[in-house]
C-alpha cells in the first residue's frame, strides 16, 4: 500500500511510501490539520465500505474465495480512479466544479452501479420470482441494530469529511441526522399506503436512503434543504426498488435502488441547494454554490459527474467479472447443487442459526463435490438427530 504524506496532489502514488513507510505525523494531502496517518485510515475505511456495499448483490449465489479477488481488483481499478477525479485537485470533476462532500459518486453511485452489474452478470437466483424466494426479513431486530450503527457511523462519514472540528463539521452532522430522520418517515409512510402497517424495516430503509442522499451535500447545504433530501431520497428510492421487477434482474439487497439511485438523487439535489455561505463555515472553502445562489451551471456539473460515475463503474465492473469468469477457479457464480445446499454450508460450514431443518427438493439428488464439504443428506441427518435430542430434553 502506498499513501502520500505531502499536500501536493502529484504525490498521490509514490514508491517511497510503500507499506506506509514514513506515513506518520506530517500534514496530510487532505488537510494540513490532519496527520497523514489519520487521513490514511480515514480513507481506508471509505475504500473498505464501498465494495462491501456492492457485493451484497451476490447474496445466495456467490463464491467467497473469488469474491476476495474481485474486491481487491475492483477497489483498485474502479474505486480509486473515481476518488481521484472527485477529490484530487487535479481530477477532472474537481477541476470542472463538481461538488461531492462525502462520496455520492465514489461510494454510493459506484457501489450501487457495481451491484447492478453483478446482478445482471451472475443472473438470477434459482427459484427467483416464485414464492420460494419471497422472503421476509429474517431478523428485524438486527435490521434496527444495523441501522443504528450506520446512523451513528455516518456522523463520522459526513461530519468527518470537514477534516476538522469546526462549524462546518457540526452543520454536516445536523443535516445528516435530519435527512435520515425525514427519509425514514417518508419511506415508512409510502409503505403504509400499501399494507396499513407501520414497518420498522421500512423506517430503517428510509433512514439509509436519507443518509445516502445527503452524503454528497452534507458540507454544502443547510437544515431546510436536508428536509428536501430526506423526502425526495426516501420517495425516489422507495419506488426504485420496483426497477428490478421491471428490468428483471435479481438485486437481492436493493443496493442499486438504495445506493445507486440515492447517490444520483443526492448529486442532483446538491446542484439546487448548495450554498456558498454554508461552505464558508470552515473559514476557508469558497464555492459558487448551486441554483439557490443563482449558479445554474452547477446542475450540468453534477449530471456529468453522475453519468460518468455510472458509466465507468458499470463497464469496468462487467469487464472484471467477464475476465474472472474465464480464469480457472475465479468464477463467482456457485453451482446449482451448492445454491440448493446453501452458501453457509457449502462455503463456510457455519450457520447463523443451528438446528434449522433443510428440505431437499423432490426429485433432485444433491451430489457431493469438492466445493461442497458434505451432501445435503448428511447435513439433514445431522440436523434431524440434533432436533430429536432437543425434543427429548
């Protein structure tokens, strides 16, 4: 790993910093107030979470070994160039005037678009579109817990992008919380119209879309605008979850609808609501603003960045998947037998919940392969024995 210590953008890749040699307390290229090693780990977390969002698309049909190779290649070939053109002072979007405070394009548009490419390339899960795969959330408590972790962490995600403990960081935290709250209520209300139930999963989904939408704008907009981000983000992303049925692709976790579409919404709304007065909260940043400051060309800048992010990510992700498909041992899609057996058993040999019975499909014999540690019948026998012992107790 090579990471710069100089404020000069030309030092972004230099061999003398390989393996973080000398990356310690010197001023970072992000801000003179932040030591290089602190900025390094901050950017490391960004780079880690982005492919983690994207690979949710492989759920129930992806191999974990090749996935590790994919994550490394994707982060290097796709994520890094997007970060460079967005935040480096020599990047084309930065020079053009694009506004992206915390990663609308490098993180959310890229991960959502990559998930779309993965979903299309791998194809649908076995039984997709039938009642067999009409799953409900298996643990709503964990959904709430995970959302709470995300919500809290997003204060570091957006507030930390100010790279200083100042008024701009505080403002970013305020609009982040407000957009998430409004997005959560908006999504829940849209779901209420269908089943007349107050869905906690819908609330959590809306909170995430609000967080995603406000990400590119957190350091540029005020509290009133954050309400609009929550309403528009929660509404558009809620309806975007229907795209996979119209286009017939299998995005298991709705990554494209939430992060891809949410990132685009956030980028576009930034063009309308960005304010030069908000940017000046840190005492140094100067921008022309958006439509609210009568800077109408900003919309073109935001659209250019969004379209470029979607196009580059989709093409490069598909290319990576295509090349890996023809390399022995790196195919991402599991076999049919493995998919029936389950990724937990076939790839990890571990389960979130033990003693859960597995039913073999009628007329389908599961064959043991080198990639499957034991056959379905062996696992079923072991499960039945455990259940019998439990009942006897």
